[in-house]
C-alpha cells in the first residue's frame, strides 16, 4: 500500500522527477536595535552629551548646554538608577547606583562633563548587554521553527486515511506520514518507505543519509525524494531539537567564575566608596568644619575614586583587539568574549564546515580494470545521468565534470529511486549511478578501498556493468593543518575533533589535519558532555563549530567560535566570535591577539590603580585641589586609553598571525 498524499485522497504517484523545493522554516522574529528601552535611553543620553560637550568646551553660557547635560543625566541614569534602587531594596549595593551618585556629585560641584561621560559609558554598556541577551533568546526560540507546526497522522484504525494535526498533539506511538521535501515532525523510527534524509542540523553530517524501515530519524531534519511512514518515539518537548534549545538556554544562563568574582568585588568596592564619602562629609562636620570645604573634599574624593580609569583600563585594549580582528574577518561579540578567548587551554573542533569546507566533491575517479572506459568518459556518463538530480552527491559529480571541461551527453528517461540512486539513458546506454549496496551484487575492491579511507563510494554502471567507482569526500579547508598546529602551540596540547560524522570519515580528516584525539558519531548532548567533562577537570575549552548541532557545545564551552558563511543562526548567536570568511587560520590568530590584550589590561589596571590610589591618599591626607584632582583623574584615563589603543595597529595582527603570541 502506498500512503496517500492528502488526508483522504488518492495515493501519490511514484517519484521519478525532482520534488518540489521544501518550504523554508518560518522566519524567526529578531529584536530590533531600538526595540529595547535600554538602547533608546542610552542613545538619547549619548546624543545629549555629544551636543552639550562642544558648547561647554567653547565657553557657551550655561543655559545653552545645561539642559542638554540634564537630559544626558536623566536618560542615561534612568536604567542604572532603577537597578541600583532595586539592589538597595534587596539590601545590596552595586556599582550602578554608585555611578549615578558619583555623576550627580560631580554635577553638584560643577564637573558636568565628568559626570556625563560616566553616565554615557554605563548606559551604553547596559544597552549592549541587554541587546545581546535578547538576540540570543530570539535565536534559541527560532530553532524551534526547524520542526514543522503540522503533521499528517494516521487516523485511528483506518490505514488509508490521514489527518492533519498540530505537532504538539502527537503522542508516542502515533504514525506520521512524511512526504518528499518535508521536514520530519518528531523523533521516531521509520516503519515503511525509503528516502535520503539531510540530518546536518542534528549530527553535522555533510551528506544526506539513507533511511529505511527500522532506522531512527529526528525532528527538524529534511526528507529527500522518498515517502516515509514514521512511528513517533518521543513527545515534542523531548525531541533532540527541543533538548538542544534547553541546553543552550541552560548554558547561557550559567555565570562564569570570573563574572561571579567581579560581582563580589563590585559590591565591596561600591560599599567602601559610599561609606568613605559619607564619612568625609559627616566626620568633619561633626567637629565643626566648614560645610562648603567639607563637601568639596568629599566630592573630590568621589571623583578621583570613581572607576572611570579602571573601566577604560579594561576596555580600550579589548575593544582595539576586537576592531583589529574585525578588520581581518573575525567578529568578536564583546569585550568579555575577547578576554575569555585568551584564557583557553584546550581546543576542540567540529569536522564538517569547520575543518572541512562542508560540501561534497569528487576526489578521485577509479576506473574498473575491465570496463574499457577512461576516467573522463566514466565521469561524463555519471554527470549526464545526475544532471537532473537534486541530491548533493549528484551536484558534486556534475560540478566535477564541469571543472574538467567535459561535454555532457543529453540524458533521457531520468528516474530517481530514493536510497538507491538514479538511472538515465545516455548515448544509447542505460547508466545507473548509486551506492555500492544498491548496485553491486558482490563486494568491489575499489569501493571497499574508498569506504575504508573514510570517503563515500559512488558506483557508475553502464548497461548493467560497473565501469567506475567515484570517491567523494569533503575537502579540508586551506590552512587547516597549520591552524591546528598553531592552536596546539598556544594551548600546549593538540586540539580534539568532535563530530557527528562516522568514525572512518572523521579519522581521515583528522589524519590530514594533524589531530590525534578523535571523537566521532556524537549527538549534540554528547558534545556538551565532553565539554563539561573537560571543564569539570579545570580546563578552559574553546569550541569551533558551525551547525545547529554545535550550538549547545558552543554555549557550554568557556568560549566558542562559529564559522560564518555556512553557520546556522543559532551557532552564530551562541558563539562568542564569528569567523566571517571561514578562514580557519584566523582562529589561533584571534586567540593570540586576545592574550596580548589581556596583558595590556593588566598593565592598565596597574596604572589606573596607582593613579587612583595616589589621588585618594592625597585627598585624604592633605589638600588635593579640585582642578588637580580632575586633571589627575582624567590624565590617568587618557593614559590607559592610549596604551590600550596600541592594538589597533596593523602590526599587532601581523605579530599574532606570524608569531602566534604566547600566553
């Protein structure tokens, strides 16, 4: 019995021509930049500050720039102020409130520019953090669009009738019909039918895999040219896709140890500065000191003790490294991500689309000894038969023939048989192209050798006689062995290969790339388990990948880098950095650049801390004039900023790519 093509209508005709293009998954909503209140407030604050600054410096009357500074303070201080008040209600004190108070204090003694700059820096930082968080959430939700919303389910005990239901209504044990070109609605087992299924979103395999009765299939994967009847084995909430979403959300919500440490320091620092400022006002007044001079000293202390220099001590080196990397095709998403890249001591790479180019190609044509044809003739026959095929292997065969400049004969009577291959009439001969299992009655030494090498064997048959075996593989990216060696020098150990592909293909690629530790046949949760095992042992792991199946590992790792051209939306959002031009050599380069940036951060923190310490001691132990305090405070800020901007130079990237700057 052939399943019908609609809930109650006639059976589907046999598939002999190309199927209709599969419908694209629904477009996922993406939060726009100014849809967030934090972004709007920060933009308004920055605009008001930039308008007020030239008027203030030019000596314009206060009525010209005063309202602009007021707007800057109000817009930029709104969100941090609310956060600070909420922290107070929870009996804690954070730097958000401290910055607002410091800005107001600066304004109270006439230092409007200092206070405005402080407000703008913090408002912008909060806006970027909110946007990054929302975009990641958008991407996680969008992954659920991979699975279709509706499915054709067997209607009770009536084998010839199918009903269309919501995927959420499917239950374990239901039987669903998956037509050519459709996405599978649930994880399950094939009961009847044969087809090739593109599982790249789940396993990362570059080529569709044949699926027939008894095989496992996953929700969100793409059916090829055959029809499948599938028994549902898992509820929608427990599918592999749903588990990927849950793992990404869990990993994204986990705070790094460094972040927790910073929060503790921030709390203590904020409390100390507030208490010290209050003491500088209350104690002298209790002993009869002059109110104006006492308040001036306290506000001077608030200014010189404010962490502007510390903030700029950290940001310019990291932002300069981000800008330099961006000019060379690596987009690092944040200063935190740039800093974390330099901390890694282990690297793990995906295979398909990361170490390799992610698309099949014909690597070799092996003519059988008694076939009586040349390599070019065998390839031309295969390509002519595959011209009308939409299978990736067929496209690779046609591309190989065209690269050689071969003339392709006109093919007739094209027939595509799911799971077996294609056949066509070419130059008066019946040509079949397919897998060895489908076309060969007994083992062929050439096909066995090709598969033993970790490649895909494709048999070309003419008039019932095998004439050639095509070796199809996934080409290693240019510079991959050099990148692997550079990562080994940076981390002190050879990278690991984590892939969902089969062990033979993984072993071949690993051997070409110079990788010894190979873990093949992994599902997304198994990649995450490997990452967590390393991190529980105290290692900081870098994951490099490109697919949806890599996203949980990218999110769980200490830091992650995604390949940009073919990378899935979720992988791009989950990663800390994106290699836009898919140049694998830039991965160790950006790690080396990050390590140099971290050294400059340490230098700047020392400079900033010494300057702040000297000014604070001067103010407390002696009499620090306000203009000198402002000059010292701003001077240290400029000094650390200029030191950090050194990484903008082109020579910094050249040093990273040629010398692989050590940690």
